[in-house]
């Protein structure tokens, strides 16, 4: 049997297809988070850490008793957090607190962040998707 070799043109096309496929597969992971998306993640990390420290210090009752954003800010600052961070997407450094009995946040964009006292959950108060197509509600 004779060795069968691919012609040079077909070999080049195959190599180009492999390189193109590998390059396209790598694109979504490279630079997928914008600066504002990273800023949201950073702000949430600060807020979640401060809420965790407050809960350790004062108990979960302290979180459940929070009724508004001003109360939350006063409980966190200055001991656990210097100030409420700004949400880089809507440029608001405020927290909307969900009413008692709500087990989940409702997003409406009227503040930088939304806090659920019943669960201790805090999220970015944004509707829609980030630059990578991820819902802000999943941050």
C-alpha cells in the first residue's frame, strides 16, 4: 500500500481550521468581565463581608431588625465598612431594604444595592444582563 498524503492545500486548510476553532473557543474567557462588572463584584464582596462581621458580632437578629438603608449603613459604618460602596453601573451608593417577610430581592434600579433582612442576602439592584450576558441578579 502506498502512503496517502494530504495535499499541501488541504493540510494548510485543516491547520487553519484547528487554529481558528481554538482561538474562537478562547475568546469568551478573555476579557469577558468589564470594569463595571468587576466593580459590582468588588462592592458586593465588601458589603457581604461587612454583613458577615455584623452578624458574627451582633447575631442574625441584628440583620433581621434592619428596616431601611440608613439603618443598615449606620450599623455597618464605621466599624465594619467605611461607607456603602458605589454601584459602578448606576452610580448609586445606597441600599434598598426589602420589607419583612420577603425572602428574595426585587430588582428595580432605584438604589445601588438591595438587601433582604430575612435571608441576609445583598445583591446589585440592577435589572438586565452584564456585558457577558450574565444576569446581574446572579452576582
